[in-house]
C-alpha cells in the first residue's frame, strides 16, 4: 500500500501548484518546547525573505549561496518565490512579539526519474545551535519520503563545519565532488516502504493520491 502511494505521488507531484501552497503548513516542536512553523514561500514574501538574507552574516550567506552576495540574486529570488512542480521553497518561522519572524529557510527539488531529493538550507545566525537545523532537516526528509525519494542529498562547502556536523548527526555519508574541489556532498538513503514520520505529510500524500484517481 505504501509503495502504491509513493508511485502515485511520483506521477502527480506536479499537480501541487502555487494556489495550493498556503494549505500545507507544518507545526513542529523544538527541543526547548517552542513551536516552529514551516510553510511554503509565496510571492508576497519577497521583502521579508530578502530582509532575512540581508540579516545573515557574511559567512552564512556565502555558505548558502557559495558566493559573496549581500542578498538573494534577482534570478534566484524569482525561482524561490514561485514554488511548484518538483521544486519548492519553505520558510521556518517563530512567533516573536505576536509576529511570525523568519528564522530559517530551505529549498528542495525532487527528481522523480532518479528518485533523488536535493536540498539546501540556512538558519538565522543568532539561533544556530538550538536544534532548529535538526528539526528542519527531519522535516525535509519527511517531504522526501512523501514524494517517494530513495536518496536525499545536498552539497556544502568543505569549510562549512556546522552543516557537515548537522548532516553527520543525521546519518549522512560524505563524498568529494570532483567537479568542484570546494564542495563536499552529503547523502542518505531512504526506504520508501517506511511509514512517513510526519502526520501532516501523510495527510498530504493521501490528498494527492485521491486527486490522481
């Protein structure tokens, strides 16, 4: 039954369009008890998203974009704001003074032919080391399993010790990238027969399966 659902998800993954994004929100618990919201980025987030990136340290921006930039480049901003098909962008937020403050973000893409799920992420400098990256990574793995991915991976700078430590703790293996000596790839195999560990995305999977019938 699980295999059938994953096959269906791979066929209909492109059905999730921009108009559906606001319906899918995950509320996850951090280790200090706070609730973090994970939601898809939408076009109206352009200003707050750029402010988030501008607020990152020079090192964090370089680690995220693999280049010295002061903000998200226009072409990348356009891609980030328009999720859909097999490529998505999400925001992580916490309540601060009654307002949802961005504390992290991630982008991911799913290759349904190779069943591979690639991602990149960043966390607000002031909140690193508080378990946010671990929870975000777990959620991304949940999304990957929902789509039927058998492999989840990302590339990071050899100098990015924080990202490598996060991936190592989560059970990823590492390999050099011959195409770019600056980078290392971290990768993890997923079992598509395993029950998806995220209730919200189990429901999302059922909805997509029903839509395909």
